[in-house]
C-alpha cells in the first residue's frame, strides 16, 4: 500500500490502514514512499510500523513508482496520505481485484464528496471534462479519471511499464491500462477534506492543462492524424477545384488567392500527419505508447532510403513543372505573363518541391528513430 507522505496526516492514514489490515486479516504491508521530505514524516512512518522507501528522484510519479516497485504483494492500493481518503475502507477494492480486474479506480462522484473537499472548478469543470476527454480518446471505462485512490495487481503494473515522473503518472496508469485492454472498473469512494493545515500543492488550472496536454500527446491519432487528414483532404479538394481556374459560388469568385491558402492547408495537413507518425514511433520506442502493428511493420523497411527516394522524385517533379513555367516566360522574352495561368503552374511546382523536401526531412528523422539499439522496443 504505497502512500506519499504528509507529516501532518501521515500517522492518521497509517493507523487507518493498519486498522483495515487487522480487520481484513489479509497479509499486507504499508509502504511510505519518501523523496526527500524535511518535515520529520520518515520517523512518523517508521514509528507506526510502515516500511519506508527512500526515493532519490523528485516527483509525484517517482515516489509512487518506487513505492509500488518495492511492494511484495499480489495487489497494490495507492493513495495520498493527506486524510482525504479513508484507508480503513478498502474491502471493495480488494474484492474487485480478487474478481480478476487489473485496475480498480475509486469514484468520488459515486461515493460522495464532503463539503470543502473539492473546489467547485475541479468538481464541476475540470474533472468531468478531463474524464470525458479520456473516455473519448482511450475508450476508458472510468468515470472519475483522476481519483488518487486506486488498486491494481502487481502484474498489471509491471505490464503498464509507467515512465512519467511527475503528476502525469496517475493519468499514464489509466491510459495504458485502457490501451492495453486491461480490465478496469470503479468502486464508490468518499472524498474528505484535506486534513493538512497548509494549502495543497495542486493548482487546478495549471495541473488541469498538464493532464489535458498529456492525454492529447498520448493519443497522436486524435491530436495529429485525424486533424491532419481532415485539413489535408479539405485543402486538396479546394486546391484541385481552383487549380483549373476560378470557381464561382453565387456572386463570389474564388481564384488564385484562395488557391494559395489551400496550398498552405495541404502543407500543414501533411506536416501534421508526419509529426503524428514521428511521435507515435518515438513513443513506441520509449515504451510510452502501445505498439502499432502497421508502424511496427513499417519500421522493418528502410525508411530513410524509401522516403528519401520519394522525396527526391517529388522535388524533381516540382522543378520540372517550374522549368515549364520558366520556359513559357522565356518564349515571351521574359515579358509580361498571364499571371493567373503562370501562378497556378508556380503553385503546383512549389507544392511538389515543398512536399518533397518535407518527405526527405521526415524520412531522416524516422530513419534515426528506427535505428536499432540494445533496448529496441520494437522487438
């Protein structure tokens, strides 16, 4: 039962946990993960029979990770020792874990939130919105995405291979459990007012943004692939319509100026898709994201060589089209040109050149990421 230590409420939390252990008659241990506290909480933990784990690396995630790693039991229940959760009421967590669930989340909205326990912006804005986003992005079953009291099997924790060292650790756990197809459920949990005399470390808006950013980065297809495909597809359609000539919708004429905006949209869409692939490959390599079969198979091909050849061909095609425009200008002895015709040719030429250059650069990056190492995670 790893807990983050808080000197003011630590003794109360350990006593409640010990009370539950004696009542349940389950062979358990209480672990306190400490990463450099200076408030004397280490002595309190030891005096109350807890096992103290000293963690040198700072961060919420670091403390929890090493505390959980040190746990010797089949199941682990984690939580903050600030008296906001009642460690004497853990039967529901253990029952669900014994039923075969990999991750059991507490649900404060089902169990009840005591007066003053959660700011209104967290209760009615932050948590509901972030939970809704998490359920959409990762098909997560949890309806309280950020409850700090949760239980899981030690084997599930090892499979998650959690990497973040900050407060994102808790979100990474839920996300990976969902992505890996683990069995996730919830039990009602009562949230009490923080028992410490000082204000909590949490900053709702900043921390909320950090969790949202983390969830988006963990879902490249929603952050990059789908928006990129939409922008590229729409822009390409508009470009094809306009490259042949002006388009009239009622009394409005769309011409060369709109064509260049469509060209910009095509480039942005293409870049967005490419960056999404890079982030996904890097995340797979570092163990942050689940392996994607298509990208894993792609990794077996010579990405640098194939992408480089495609990029070179696109660039050469663009140069040839540009040469046609230059030759047309030469035939007119470099005099006045039909701007609407030539600019369309120039647009096509520069589009191919830009797409070719981007393809070459992206291939270089992907080729670098695909280099085999002694800890290559694609195997």
